[in-house]
C-alpha cells in the first residue's frame, strides 16, 4: 500500500462511526481527498474501560522526539506488514496485542511501479465506508502535557483482484461485524488468534478502481473497473 487515503465528510462515514460506538463522530475528524503518509489521521480507538472514540494520530507508527514534540522516524512505518505481527521485538508486535484501531475511509490509492518509477496511479473506492485495520502507539514528551498518538495500517499480501493495479500489498480490510469490531478495539482482548483469518487478503466489499493522472489532481483516465466482493 503506497500511503494514500480518501476520507470525505460522508453521512455514511458518520453513521459508521456511530455504529462503532463513537459518541461524537465529528470530533478530531481529518478529511481529505488525498491524505498521505505522515499526515494526521482520524482513528477509532478504545483505551482502558472507556467507550470507543476518535483520536488524531500521525500516520507513521514510529516517532522520534524533537525539542518541541515528535517527528516521523527514519524507519518507514506508515504500514505494518502482516508477517511482522507475531515477531517479538518488531514495531507491530505489542500494538497488535493491545493497541488496535480502525480507520474509516471512503477509499485508498495505490501506485503501479517499475523499479522506482511510478507507471500508473489508481484510486479504489467502495459504496460503503471501508474499515481499515490499524495499530497505534502513544508517546509522551517531557515538555507536553498531552500524549501524542501515531498509527499505521496493517498490510497483507496482494489480493489477486488487486494485483493488476498494485502487486506489492493490500490493506487489511475488516468485515462489518459488530462483535468482531468491538473485539478488535478492546485493549484487553489479547487473544489475537481470533484474528488469524483476517490475515488472508479478502474483499469484504466490492471496489471500483479508477486510474488517475496523479494523486494531487486525480483526473480520471479511461474507464473504471469493478471488483466484486469475495
């Protein structure tokens, strides 16, 4: 996953947040047609015994302290690979067991590259909001009174239906199953074996794929493609 998200002020996104138990779905809401890695994201998380809430988080899991706050680490971490979730000492190991979150989005962007050269840009979007599986970390700075949050999105092997458009990875998308989503958000639920089936790339929703000229202008090129849900 290349690191582009589409999150708009969509009534269905607001309803999805309400369904997740978020009392104020407009709080700390970061919207954008082109949200990129290191930008602020709105994540849904649950801490202690509190209900789920929205939290602003930097889309780069590993952070480094500065004189006045934090900055993204030199280690790329806007995504957390599925095969690192069970590796002790990896950046994703502990968050996967206690600091899971959800990013509610309208869609995401991918790039088809050859070497380091981008050949094609694609936008993926669904009729219903996508529930992207994420991880988060909480950071504390000696000069700040409030904690700083960062996050990543879990990535899986490329889904066969996505491979013609991006052949490196696909974001982990959660099914709209209330019991599962509540378990995912619950920081006290550490039985991650219950999530093993989610580590197989699955389209829980149908997606429309549109080639665009570039992410900053997103002018469509050619006809859109429809990918049926699994």
